[in-house]
C-alpha cells in the first residue's frame, strides 16, 4: 500500500478489495480502517484525517462529467477534491461525490449519498445526505 497511496499515517487497515485510479492523490491520517470493497476515484486529491472508519462497499468519487451530452461525448471529465476530517465514521454503502468536505466528529449513516458538505459534530444520512442531529458530548448511540 505504501507504493500506491500518496501519504499514509500509522495504524492503517484497508481490507480487500481496494480500488483507486491513481493512488498518489490519496492522503490518509493515523488510525484509519476501511472494511471490504473501498473505491476511491482519486482524479483529484482525497484526504482522510485521523481516526476515520469506513464501512464496506463505500466509495469516494472525485470524477464527474458534464451534463451537456455533446460535451460529454467528447470525453471531457472534471475532478474536485474530497476532504474527510478527523474522527469520522462512514457507514456501509456510502457514496461521497466530487468536491465534498466532511467535517470533524461526523457520522454518515449507511446507504447515504453525500452531495454537499457536512459540518462538524453531525450525524448525517439519506439520499441526498443531510444533517439530522448534532453531536454534543459523549453520546454512545
């Protein structure tokens, strides 16, 4: 993994399978865990903070295509970076779209499609993913 990933902290676990476009655009902090079937389309930078946990079958997609079909047919593609803060738990089957920032101390519910930024200290879920609760203090559940 050290030959593929651009920057890695300590205590990194990525269970198979793992897919990425380039690898060198990925930065991972300390204490990172990803369950099975992680996909990172890193045409732009994808940054993960410390203490990030990712459920199975999740993806982070920096790549996008124009809405206009004539332009899209030419093969034009764009990429926008994704940032995931510290102390983030991403549930199973979550999809994070281009240009999204997920703050610190955030929980993203399983099956969510994250199309917009998620603020610090939040529980967010759904399609599209929205903040449903603020995290305050030492909540267990």
